[in-house]
C-alpha cells in the first residue's frame, strides 16, 4: 500500500496546522517537538514564528541534543543560549535531552549498529512531532525526517557513534573520515531504534522544504539557497516524506535545483532513505495529496501559485481532488496524474527526467500539474 504524503505550497503557520489536521491523528501525552535549533550564524533554519502555532497546538516541548563538534551548541550552557538567541525559548518550553546524560536503545536488524545512544530525557515523552527542515547537507547529502530522528535525537556521544558506525572513535578527524556508506546506513539503523522505542503510531513527520541550501542548519556559514522554496510535506511515514521531498527537487522547473541535486548525488544522500525502506521503517511508494487553503476557490490560482482543478470550494480539513501516485519500481519512479472529479480521463504527454541515473515517466493531467509543474516561491 502506498503511504500518504500531504503537501501544500503555502509556507505559513496556518498551512502547518492544516497538514497536521489532514493526517487525522492526535499526538497524545507529553509531546516532544524535534526541530533543529540552528547553529548561530546560520541563516536558513526554520524560524520560530512559522512553527509557534503548530507547537502550541500540540502543547509541545521543543527538544534538541548537543552537537559532537565545536561551535555554540556543543555544551549545555551554549546550547541553552542558542535556544534563547534564536527565539525558541520564547515560544514554547525547551528541553536539552542529553543535558543529564544519555540512554541506550537497541537496534533491531541494523546493518551497521546494534545500539543507539539518545538523550536521556527522551524517556519523558509519550509522542513526537518530527518537525524537520528539508535541505542539503555537507556529509549526508540531504537532511529531512530520517536525519532529524537519528542524528538529531542522538546524544553528543550518540552522534559520534552513528558517524563512525559504532567504532567508538571520538575524534573529529574520525567523524570526518569514517566510511561514508556505513554512516548513511547507520542513520537508518538509529531511526529504527527511536521508532520502536516511541511506537510508530506516536510519531508524526512534517518536512518544511524552504531555504533549500546545499548546507545544513548546523553550518555557521551556510551557502545561500540557489533554488526556490517548494512547500510543506506531512506524513505518518518518514521514508515516504523524505522521498517525496527528494522527488520534488528533481521535478522542479527551477534551474537552481542543480546545486542541491549535485549535493544529494555526490554524497549518495538517497542511501539513507533506501536503507530505511529496507528496514521496513516505511515505504518509498507514496501518494501525494494536495491540501488547499480554507474556502479556496478550487478553480482559481491561489496566492502561492497552486491550483485546485476540482472546481469546488474546500474547507481547511478537506483534501483537494488532486492526487499523484509515485510508485517506486525497478526501472525508476512512475508518476502519473489521476483523473479528477468532473474532468474526464485527462490527457498528458509523457516525458522523461533524470532520477538518480534512471528515467521516470511523467504524465501531466489536463487540469492539474504534479511534481513536474512545481516552480516554488521565493
């Protein structure tokens, strides 16, 4: 069965709330909101104003762990100051999960590591909102839900453990020179332990694909984005939501995507997604369901450039009648527009685009445009 990935081009607090509502779940108990606090000096991390209503809606606590490298988030004191300086402490309670140590989680079926070390405070939470900034990464190639859940939830020591695939090496040189493929697979292994510990039904994944730099929010001096913003993705499946973001980058009409694609490919970033799929943490086969504005006229273009071809007015929690199925298979990814209500069978001209060295067949429906039509907004 294909996973459902909900999508909107709108990059607003209200859009975040609509996507969460569309998922049809409620995070129970004490909710951890795992985001990236942003290395001081970085200009691309998601700003608190965008996330504040979402975090408050789930009565969440912002959680982070210390870094394994020099900077201004590698000690408790410095990281707490970053929480304050970046405005996170002003919008919700914050928790540095490894402030009082770490705990070990077993990894079942891992390729590289058999245990994972996470912040000890993880035990204080009943559910988790993985609120991730999708973008590039100097080492991992890309960062999204899977990286946020692995490296992000890991303690400072746990980050070293994942980077070196459990070798026990702690030097910065060891982290930088560790076997790359093993590191990518270790992140998927770490994801398995967190999902099992928290319970898969207790985690929601939202990826914000804006400020699409080739660099991570951990970089104090990060490259400016060369491609336009895409939008927000939400799912109950971390593999599907990351794969959908990757596919959206490839299918964008923005020529600036070349830099991010080069970063993802040169670091084999998709390997973590593949490995997570192989561990049955989710599926790379997904269906995108586009969410409209409240009471948007479905036959007219919205301010963000999206359209709803159904000709119906839609309420905030109503899914637009625009869908795209993306089915992974041996020959590549097939993306085909489904007929929409009242539009007949639709028509389109197949075309081909590169997808990690393979081809995919894209059909564009008569009344709607799928990933191949995404142009994004500044």
